[in-house]
């Protein structure tokens, strides 16, 4: 596995742990379909959250959350609706929301973490 992939997976693991500690129920991780991949799908407080995780070693190329532009948000919405359609039993009655977690540090387990609850 490439170093970039390892960094990303470590960031996703940290994000999942963070979400669980903050009352989310992680329903799915690294879900794929023809449109792409969702890092984390979680539920909390009447919301079904599709969560994009961006991990960077530093801010040399900008803050990780800056990578979530309009094009990325449109793609995430499409993925969110596809996931919801494939999992009607888990998604029933929950409002969809896009969230993002940015992690900065050479070790994602201890790097700084920022969580944006609504990036729509």
C-alpha cells in the first residue's frame, strides 16, 4: 500500500473513532458504487451523515477541507442518495447531511482534527 493510501486509511480510522466517541453510529465505511466511494456513513440525532475524510501531513498544499469544492459536494450528494437507496432500512426517517473531517499531521492518530457538521 502506498504511503498516501496508508495516511488516508489511518485518517479514516481516527475519524471513525472520533465520530463514535461523539455519539455517532458508524453504519458503513469505504462504501463503493459506480459513482465513487463514501468514506464514512454514520447516523446521529435523526441525521444520516455522509462524511468525507481528508488527511494531510501538513498544510503545505492547503487545508485538507479546502479540497471539498462544489464539484466534490455534488458528487457526495449523488453518492449519499445512492447509499440511501441501497440501504432503505438503515436510512428510513433520517435526513441526509454532508459532513467533513480534516486531519493534519504526520501521524493521523494524534494530528489536529477539524469536523464540519454541514458542508452542503
